[in-house]
């Protein structure tokens, strides 16, 4: 592996070859992380390993399927879908080595398509937006075009998702990146639900249950509406809104 990055997994090329890799990172709306996590849960994918890297985030999370490590690998045998759930992001100093190692491993395992997912800042969302997301692909992607337009000229992607996209192309692995518009400053469950639907319907060809995520989205909208009304009733006490960047 690349400079201290180690992929610890019992998956074999025989199991994975021709399959699909799905992953994302913690960015705007936590979309990349939450879509990957809920996809693994919805498909009842089996945990088959994890990734070690220098400066590992010192965190464990107890979730619905047990104890989660920072970078876990799940596998759905029937559909041959590998899902890497990033509960934390690799430290900036090792993101290059980390994403290169993940792309190398995907090539060694015979992955035929990588599906990357993240959040696109909703400050760039058109007022009459009909789709709720944008997408891009690398030059080796020959799958169908998605319903929504590709990412608008002038916007970009930063962070580990951009690095992984670059290294996948260098390894000649077809890749598509799906970017629902998302809030920059909080978990955005509406964006997560949309991301799951787009991946399931337009890429994987499977129905992904989103009921739990949609319930969380409804609760979130209700809470945000309550906060909005409260702030309107208390003029002058509202703090400055945090500005968001391009993406991620």
C-alpha cells in the first residue's frame, strides 16, 4: 500500500471483479458519508474490512450494525457492490496517499465502476431547479447520462473526493460523481435521500429504501422552520450566517 495506508480486508478479486465501488467523504451536508452509510444499511451489506492510514482519526462510533471504524469496507455479495463508509475524513497530510491507495486497490480488485457522492453547496442552486443535483464523470465512464445536467461551468470539487476522482481516472476505472445540492453548515437529510434515490434508480438499478432518511429530513425541516420563526420573532439577535465555499 501507499506510504503507510493499509487496506485490511478479506475480500478477494474473485468476489469483487466486475463490481461497483460506492463511497463519499464528509463534506457539505455530510452527504458523502451519510449516503454511503445508509446505502450499506439499506442493502444489509456485510462489513468486510477497514482502511488504516497515518494519523488515524481517534474515534469509534456505535451504529445500527455495530461498532464503526473511521474507514469501513462493506460488501453486498449479490450485487457485487463495495461500499466504503468514511465516518471521518483522512487527515489532510495523508489524503493524497489515502485516495491513491484506494484507487489502486479498486483496480487490483477489478472494480468496473466507481460511484462517488458528495454535497454541492446549495448557494449555487438555481431558483427554478427541477432535479436537485448535478453530476460529472471521467473519460472512461460509458454508462447512461443522468437526468440532471452536469455540473455548471465555473464550479469545482475540492478535498479527498476530487483526489479520488483523479486517481480513478489515472487507473482507467470508470467513475461518476453525484452531487446533490446541500446545506453547508449541517447534515442535510433531504440531500441524502435524493442521493440515495439517484444512485439506486439511475446507477445501480436497485430500489433503495429511504423511509428512515425521509423521516429524519421531515423532522429536520420542522426544526429549521421552528428556528426560523423564533429568529423572526427576535429581531436583532440573529448572528451572521456562515459563508460556504464551492464544494465539500
